[in-house]
C-alpha cells in the first residue's frame, strides 16, 4: 500500500517522462494564452469578433481553472487602460508608474483596479451574466484553480505541483508583466499612435500575438493584430480556423489601404481613404522623412557643422508627430532644421497633412480642397521624396 502511494506521488497516473511533462506544460499554458487573447481580449474587451457557444464556454471554463479570471473584471480593467492610456488613471502604465512597478507588480495593480466598483460599472458592460458566471465562475474563483492543482498532481505526482505553479504564473508574468510593462516601454513602433505602445517582437507566438501591442493600440477593435507582411499573429490564425469551422465571426479588422494607379485627381474618395488609413499614411510619410534625412545629413554635418549628438537627437525628434513634441524639443529641432530647407519644408507639411483629418468642423468639400492644395504644393516643392509621396497619396482608393 505504502509502495503504491509512493509510486503515485513519484510518477502520477501517467508515469510521464520529464520531456512529456515539459511538453504538456507548454501546451496547457499556450491554451491559456490563446484563451486570454481570443476570448477575454479580442472578443469580450473589444468586441472584435463573436464566438460560438462551444468555444466561448470552453474558454471561460479553461480560464476559470488556470487563472481564476472573472471576465467582467478583466474586460473592465482593460477597457479603462485604453480609455485612460498613459495617464494617471491608467491602471498599469509604465509611463506613469514606472517599468519596474508594472513588470514585477502587474498582478497587484490589476487586482487593485478590479476591486474598483466604479471601473466595473463604467467599463464592464456586455460581459457574460448567465447562471454559470453568477453561481460558479465569479462566485468560486479559487475552486477552478484547486481543481487544476488536483488534476496536475493526479497526472504527474509531486511534479504536478511544479506544472501547476508554472500554469498559475504564466499569465501574471506574460500578460500583467511583459505586455502591460514592456509593451509600453521597449520595442518597435509601426504607427505613431497617441500612446507609448510598442511591438515587442514581430512574431506573436509565445504570447498569442499580443507581442504586436503597438498595432493593437492603433487599431483597438481589430481582431487581427499583425500589420506588416513579416509579422505573424498566431491568435489570428486560431480565429481564422474557428471562423472556417463556423465557430467564430470576425466583426472588424484594421483597414488595409487600396490603391488605384489610374487615379490622379484628389477627390472625396481619396479623402475618405486617406483619413481611414491615416496611421498608415503617416507611417509612410515618416519613412519618406528618413530618406530625406539620409540625403541631407551629410550637408548638415559639413556645412552647418552640427555635432553628431545633436544630429542624432534631431533625427529622433523628426520622426515624432509634431503635436507630441514639447516646447524645448521643438526648439531643439528647429535649430537643426533651419539649416535645411528640404527638411524644414517636409516637417511643416507633415504637420499640415495631419491637420486635415483633425479639422472636424470643416465640410467635406473644404477638406478635399485642402488635400488637393497640399498635393499640389508637395509636387511643386522640387523635393523628390515629397513629390513621390504625394503622387502615391493621389492613388488611395
């Protein structure tokens, strides 16, 4: 009898090898990640897709066992994060709370906000409120976690405790720490959106596609998080599989620019396409600015004799949306730009282009006229990169 108990504690019911236990742990933690990104994030918090009852109930049950997350609380905290992003009211912004605080204490920040009844009331609408949610998932949040512990121990014996510990730490580390922390602090940006969000890595596999955080904050209601051809969002792959099987319906994805090479006149259709794709437009303009900088930097260094540090700083500031620059940064940039007519013109016209979709009080006819005037001046500027950009802008359809 004692030998049987010892054998059970040592090997569990499966008698699995170390590699088998490792693979099991990787699979179950990935299912948890998929459940968070597909169900909690894209479906519940942002309504980017609708899920059939089968995957919806599976995701809720799985998250109950592996995280103890209450859907309403998670959605409410995340919606508030988007609504108050990078402000003092943001529940977990490293820009206001510090990267160490969010990276290592992200779970505590989430729990603190989840207890805020005002947040739940204002941002928690539309989440599941059926019998299971009221009487099981929300009421007994610890029960599922205990059930998962018993299953792990039964499968692998004492080693199941380690498997369970990894499962319990997976979301706090990856979501509450890495995504909420690093995803607003380090990484690359495809789009100069209003917050500090970044893409951590172009291949969103380990954290289900959430690595593409700048893309997500730019197009918050998109079910697809990848944007560039070299980016991969495994969460989107799963959604497409579910959609093919009739288990999901995608409601919205980020707009993809369309072009008509035959178009040469700026009209209402051009305006609408440019406004709809304004983040992509400005990303392309920033790329055009970098090309112009590469041509002008040698002249700035030799003729104006501007030191390397000032040039490097100016290059970085030139890629920031003008409205986001502080007064001191604007002055610092102007000290460099005054030595280059090309860069000065492109910087000013970038600001003018952005103002077109910010002028909400103007009529459509006025906005079309302003876009026409902008293109005409760009093409008459004599700046090749600006001319090429304007000709491309005319083909938006």
